[in-house]
């Protein structure tokens, strides 16, 4: 499968009809790849979610598994601490890409980077730090052509479902929309020295994040949970929650966010 639109946007793009995990493959290839190298698969048998034990599998040809190597040059002087923003940037990029085909007001991000359409998941993102700490591989899966019975959970959706299977964009159009948004945001972030605040990216991520401005439950490692109101993002990308009955804000760096019903 060729991707003429997408190939124009990145330094290198390789396609596999099927693989275990595009993230695993691209990490193994990283020594021979440059910044903004992309690996795409039409099917992956061992795709993973952020939570341990979760798998992401879709019928062949119905979705895309996309991994992008983001490895800033040494001249950019970005520290690994800055890399924590890259998964959030990818979530915003995917939300904007999906919003080109589905009314954008329906598309949001559940912190840190699950892309939702009317609270149904259409894309998930998993990032992995390179062993030498020089960069990050951002893996994303996006549902394009699945019908409801082909999705693993009732709370998932696809572009085809949202468009009622009419005028579904090509895989290349969806991929190009994502890569174009990701490249633009990433370039701004690098040009700002990895400062999400100065670049304006923190505000843009927060504006698209549906977990900000609503009641949420944060489920963190060690079975720790808090419930409260999501009020914003700090300078490192952590979501800030005002716990019920507490004055001080609680910053969540890792965990699952559950959106609670509005009162």
C-alpha cells in the first residue's frame, strides 16, 4: 500500500501489511532511522494499550497502526523531561486530524491522549522512550472502517460509523492529516526548546482535553484513586485535579481517567 500524501510530510515512511507491534519494530530500527521516521501497519497482532495487559487488535485493513520516531537533534538541547509532552501533543494532533472528517466539536481528548468522539474512543496512543533516552516512539491506533460488531468494546467507534459509512476517507488521507498536525505541533515544541507553556501548546492541549473542566476519577498505580474536578494541566503535562473536600490540587502524572457524569 502506498501513501503518497503522507510520504511528503515525514523523512521516511515504511509500510507493513501485518506485524506484531509497530512500536516494537520501530524501536528496533531506531538506530538506522532519523527524526520523523514513520512505520505503518494495516494490522498488528500484539498492539498494546497504556495499561498492562490491554491489547489493541482490529480486523485487517479496517484501521491503521502508526508509530513515529521523534528524536530531536542534539542542537535542540531538549532533555528527556520534556519528552513527557510528546504523547499529549500526539493526542492533540490525532484529535485535530479526526476533526477534519468528523465535526470537530464532537472530538475531544481524555487525558492524557485517548481521542473520543461523543465520549466513544476512536484512537489510543502509547509512547515508549528509546533505551538511550534520545527520543520517543509514539504509537497510535485509529479506527477507520470498522463496523460496530468489529470493535472490541461498546464504547469504541470509527470514522465509518460516525459517517454512516458514506464518503469514508482513505487511509492515506487520515494518516496525512495526523502526520501533518503532529509535525506542526512537534516543530513548534522543539523550536521553543521543549517549553510547552511558551509555545502555547499547553493551552491548546488543555482546550481540547475533555478531562479539564469536568468531574473525573483518577485511577493510579497502586490502586490509589481520587475523585474531583479536573482544573487544568501543569507545566509538565500532568492533569491537576481538585479532590472532593480538599483545597490543594492533586497532580496526576500516570493513570487512567474516568469521565463522570455531569451533575
